């Protein structure tokens, strides 16, 4: 199977889930406060809300990455493919 045909390149959702497993192998971590408590899911796919009562920040797998500011240029599939 060619690398470009790998399952994590099939669509945005698959690419996001792939990046989440790589970045957070033991569960997500809030990039603002560092909380490892299970975050809340929001109505937006891939957007989480920190469960720490003093933080409650929204974040995604791209938070505090080199690619976060390039989202207008690269979609998640391209980020996975390039990164």
C-alpha cells in the first residue's frame, strides 16, 4: 500500500484521530494548564474543553504546534502527510 493511501490520509476526521493518538498516547493534555483530566468534547469535531475548573480552555490537537498557524494553507491530511 502506498503511504498516501494509508487510512489516516483518507479524510480530515481520520487525520485528526491519527494525530491525536500520536500526540496524546495516554490521553489528551490541555496545552494551557497541563491538565490530564478527561476533557469535555464540544459540538465542533476535534475541539475539546479542558475539564479543570480554573482553566476551561478550548483546544485541538494542533494547539501549540508548528502547524497551528498554517491551517489556512494546510489541512490536516496535508499536515500528516508532510509532518
